[in-house]
C-alpha cells in the first residue's frame, strides 16, 4: 500500500511517499480502506519534531481519517464490512477520566502510526460510525477538532443564552462556533481577517472583532457584553492570548485552554483568583463523547466547514497550506 512517512528526521521536507505491506486484522481488529483524512495543527508540530522530539521514526502522520471497513478480525461485533467509520484519536480512551496511557500512548499520528496511508488496522473499540449525511471529507474532520470543541463546551457547562468567545477561525474554533449555536448560545469571534469575520457572521456569529485593528479586543468583548464579560472562552492561542481571554471572561466564567497558536507569554494568575474563573485544559475527548457529538451533528444536519480538499498525492501541499494559516475551518485530503 502507499503511505506517507516521516523518515529518519523531522521536518515537512522529510515527508516521503513509500510502499508498505497491507496490514491484516487480527482478533478484535478492523481493517479500513481510507477515504479521506484531515489536518490539525498537532500534525504539523509532530512532523516538525516540536510536539514530541522523542517520537520514534518512521511515523505515518495524521490523527484524523475516515474509511470503509473492508475486513474484520475474529470476534468483531461493533463493525461490519462496508461500514464507514472514523478512528478515535485516543484509541484507548473509550469513556471516563483520562489517564496518561489513554492520552499519550495510544494516540494516532504519534506515537501510533496515523491516517496518511491507504489502509490502517484499528481495534474495533477505537472506531466510530459517522453521520450518513456527511461527505467523506467532512466526516474526516470530526475526530480531533470537532471532538475537542464539543468537549470544551460540554465540559464547560454551556447553557442556552450563554455567550461564547471563540478565538480565530481554524478547525476547533469554527466547530466551537457551530456547536455553540446549536446549543442556543451567542458567539463572538476574533480574527485578523475581515473576510474571515464576515464568513463567521454568515455562519451565525453575533459579532466579529479584528484583533489587528482592535488590539485591545478584550475591552471590545466587555463592551459587547454590557461590561460583564463572556461566559465561556474557547482559547486556542495559549499563553500569548490568555491574559486577554481572562479579562474578557465574566466572574465565574470558564476558559477552555486548547492550543498554543499565539506562542509564548507570561500569564498573571491573580485575575483568575479574583474573578473565580475556571481554566481547564482540553485535549480531545473519549469515544462515548464522540458518539454523543455525532448524534447532535446528525440531528441538526450540521456540516463541517472544509476550507480546501487536496488529493492524497498532494499531501505535502495540504500541510503547507495549513502552515500558512490562511484557511477557514478544516483542510482535508481525499484518497
């Protein structure tokens, strides 16, 4: 089978198309013929050696993909040949509280081989049926970005009538916008692009803030909420934006800390204490949460926003497109 690997050294220029033997499923396993994959910022960091410098090579990258079950091993009951399923990124996190093994040792696209290959074998417990109304490319966007956004809002206790601040318009942020809307919340979005803000408004955001022309965007958020602040912040910037997110939140508000896109910075913990804020790290979600999310997507006929679709042979171009950060929503690869 054809597969892309990072071999011998890290770096996007080390991405190499190779031939590997087709994997076969043992007892309890499922062999998928991949139809589509999608990209996450985590994939870039992993391939650049920044996510886990001790990651063993060679590695087939990408955590997210959807495929057709073409062969099942002995004893498999959750999946039948012909089913369309996505991989659960944290393969061993089926339900309950996370553990080190569930989060660090069983994730696809590092340390386990990922989805940038024609076939993959996964445990039957590590796959999830996807909503039937979605295209393959749309379904491939769900395992990481969508589930992370869903986890952030559900864990944060989002209620109808709440106000959510979403930073940026990448995959997690756009999913958070879509999910918050179907939960009955108001959504404020930030971006450096007026064009992207216009797209966010068309999706249903109540307000958009250009953080380049309005660098004190936290003050603008306060103005838009009558001086109170938002109930929930989907924080994908990390230390570089966290102080402003803290100032944009209402007393007792919730901040879901998800990404590090804004780079380093120093965080003042005093406002967290004085405002009784809840700051929670969000990393993926378990399989039962994935299935719950899919039921909501199916019910509301929600469609993920796919910025651009690349062919499998052009996977490097897809990664370069993500590195340029010009995308709105998700980037997909078609097999």
